C-alpha cells in the first residue's frame, strides 16, 4: 500500500501562483509515475500532469507553459508549481501515484486539495 499526503492548495487571485506538494510513503516500488489530476464542480476528473522515473513529463494542454511538475526521488515527493493561474483552474487537485511491479500496475490517490482562483 502507498499513502499520499498532499498540501498547498488555497485561494489565489487570477495570475497568481501556488505550489502543491504530495509525499508518498509505504510500499514504494522503483518503477512508478506520480502526477496530478483535478476535478472541477460539475466536471469529471482530468489529468493535469504526470512525471515518470525517467523524468518524462506529460501535461494537459491548457496548463502547458504555466504549470511545472517535478519530483524529488529521495523524498518520494511530487510538486506542481502553478503559475499564471486562471479561474478555470479552480478544482480539487488530487495527487496520483501509479506503480508497476511484478503484480502489475496499481493506482493510489491523495485526499485532494482545493485550489480556488478568484478575485
């Protein structure tokens, strides 16, 4: 099992910045991907960004150039630096940990942190 604890959400004005953090603990396997998903009111959960063990990143189109995902492997921690925030970025952001082992792939989720972009 993997336990994820995320933090960093809050209220910010349009154009502002926030940094989300997510720390993983438990049964960590070497081959894994960490990332962020978000869910806005009335919408389904969507991918925001992911980063793999090779450092490869993937971003949802609307956040490219504004958000940066990074990780510190020694801390099993992933970050999401969000700049130039827009009202449409408002959502609950969930940390995701996807591992691959001899048993296959497994997803784990954080508790969610609210990001509200409003003036």
